[in-house]
């Protein structure tokens, strides 16, 4: 797998949320910039 370079489109990814829904990145992002935080939970 290659690293993203400046100007590359972000690949489409689908994640399940804790409430049982799905989020698609970048399709469900509303702005030009976004940050995604992955929280593992408790140990």
C-alpha cells in the first residue's frame, strides 16, 4: 500500500459506530478538512 501524497484523494472507508450506524469517510464529512479519532476504549 502506498502513502497518500499531497493532492491525493482520501480512499473511501466505512466504519461501524458504537450506536450501530455506519460512517463513510470521506463521503460523510461535511467540510474540506477533518480529523478522525480512533479510541480503543478501556484496557
